[in-house]
C-alpha cells in the first residue's frame, strides 16, 4: 500500500510540472521573435541589406577553378545570385572532391575524380 501511495504522489508531481512547463514557455517567449512563424516579417532592429553589388572580384571568386570562357550555360544562375548563402561560391570538400582546386591541393590535382580541372 505504501508503494501505491508513492506512485500516486510522483504521478501528481509529474502532472503538475508538465502542466506548468506547458504554459510557461508561452508566457516567457510572448514578446520574443520566433523565426519562421511569420516569414514576411523581420524582427525589429534586424539588419537590412539595401544593395548587393557583384563586382569583378566576386565573379572571379565564383568562377575560379572553371575553365576560361565560354562558361557553361548552367552557371547563368550566378547572374541572379543575391547576397544569400549558396555553396557554389565557397570552398567545399577537400581531396578528390575538390574539383575546382579551391583548397590549393599540394598534389596539383592528381587523384581527382575529374582530371585536368
């Protein structure tokens, strides 16, 4: 009988804590901005990008490791690329996967999956 009473006591404590925790976050975070709930709104004071200029240096970086012009038509997306993140103008994996040699492999490209690049 004592064991049953202890179980009931723990159950009531757990239920009370669960109810408290279920209500607490709503009241604590009521004034805080939560990303994704209103995609068209930005938090007050968030930085705003007014313009993004892709100069020759930006294109040199984005097109480095690609053979000289004419560039493949598939790279036309760079014309529409804004300041948002894209993996296409940043170094990726190293070793045989570094087909654009952005990591400056000491082997000069030997052992790559795409030779000559």
